[in-house]
C-alpha cells in the first residue's frame, strides 16, 4: 500500500486492488469505461453486455472492501449502467444519492436527448459517514449580473456566497474545447472532483481512483491537500497523468481553508468555512443588493493564490516541449 500512496500505477485495477488492505481508503471514485466503443489508446471499450456487468461488479465490490467505515464510494457512468450498479451496491453499502450531473452528450438515435451523467454516492456505513455541506456560487446573467434564479421576496435572506449544493449539478461543464483536453476521450473537469473531495474528506485523507485516465481525481486530491492513489491500465495515460501531477501544488486554499477554484472564482466551499472566508469578500449591503451585485473577492494579492492561475484552463495545456518529452 505504501508504494501506491501519492502515486499513479500502471496496471489492471483488479490485480492492483489486491494489494490494498480492507478499510484503508477514505473515498473511492470510479469513472470506468462506459462500454460505448470509445477510442482509448489501448483499451477496447466493447465487452459483451453480461461480461461488462460482471467485470463492473468485481471492481465495485473491491472499492467497497477497501473503503473505510467512515468513507464513501462514488461511481460515475451513464444512467443505463448505473441502474445495474445501484442494484448491486445496495447489497454492499448504504445509498446516499444519485447525483445528476447536467452534461449533454451526443444524440443516440431514437431516444430522448441524453443530458446528464449520474454519480452514485454510497456510504460504506451511513451511521459513521463523513460528510460536509457544501455551497456553490450564485449563477448570474453574464451581461446584466442579475441572479439567474428568481428568489422572489426572499433575496434579503440569501446566502451571500450561494446555495447549498443539491443532488443536481448544473454549474460544472464538460471540457469541450480540444485545446483544453488531453489526448483522452473521457476527461472529467477537475472542479467536479474537487467538489466531491471537499464534501467527503478532510486534509490528509486518502482518495482512490481505479480508472484515473488523465489524472483528474489525483490532481484534484493533490490540489486540496489530500493523499491519493490512481491506477490505469494504459501506460501512456499513466505517464501523462504523472507528468501533470508533478506540476501541481497542494495550495488550493485561502488562509487555512481548502476551496475549489475555476477560472477566476470559487466554485465550491464548505458551508462551515464561510464565516472565515467571508472576511476576504466585499459583501453588498443591504443584503438584497445581492440580486444585482455579486460579492467580490478582495484579498487575492495578499494571499497569492497560485491555483487561481493554474485552474483547469491554462495549466492543463501542456507546452509543446512537455508533450515531446512524454513521447
Ligand atoms: C472513462 S476513463 C477515466 C477518465 C478519467 N476520469 C479522467 O478524468 O481522465 C476510463 C479509464 O479506465 C482505464 N481502464 C480500462 N480498463 C482498466 C482496467 N482494467 N484497470 C485500470 N484501468 C483501466 C482506461 O485506460 C481509461 O483511461
């Protein structure tokens, strides 16, 4: 286990998982191949229906085994497969949520347009489960700055930062532009994983991903001061992710508080941290002005937030030289 810690290892996750002791990981997150014939570098994404499900049951059972009693298990996939996963997971762990991540995908023929992925969220033991309430920033009209949602007469009572996060996530977008993506068909945005990590772990906790791909989960964990383990079967993906990881720092924080940044703003905070964080903000008064005036971060310079500049966009684009080094 020690050799895996803060590392990305190349290999078949079912083999490597054997080395991880029972009840040793704080959260496990899996974003497996979806069996949709996606073009991976080496992996052939096209198993027979029952073979795919059997394979999934094997690694899901392993994920539950290695998760601590206080820990959580997250699995990301399309709804079709999640219905089977949920039926299986219900026998092994405690259901918490089916998170619906609003993210349109390609048309599938004669069906409704698929517009969300699901993230199953299970507690190994709900009576001991570690969980923090989290908030996301208010959505506003880009041009006029007014709140997108109509809160009617309740604006004076609004939380200045933003609402508590529900089980429907509409504020995190897929990485669409090729220039922001790695050479990988299924890269998740880092702030999606940061949200999961902030709500379910503490600093120093261990985050594990058996299908790490471009390294999203381990990068998010490192930025947030967590320990991590990532596996992937493909040597090229592993090299790429290891390389990116080297350039990351554990500094996504304001003072002593870990936060999730994207571009030039905070996307997720813990509810309990707001009182301290609010000291870094200009908050319009009277409070109902929040309707048309956003709170403003006023202490960037003194704090020197490095991840503000290394958020998902710029820093994820490798220089030509770095890409060459990888080959
Ligand atoms: C959907 S992608 C994960 C993408 C990742 N979440 C990201 O944001 O980059 C699935 C990954 O699983 C890897 N994979 C497929 N079979 C595997 C196995 N048996 N063990 C470990 N990794 C495997 C593939 O190489 C691929 O990178």
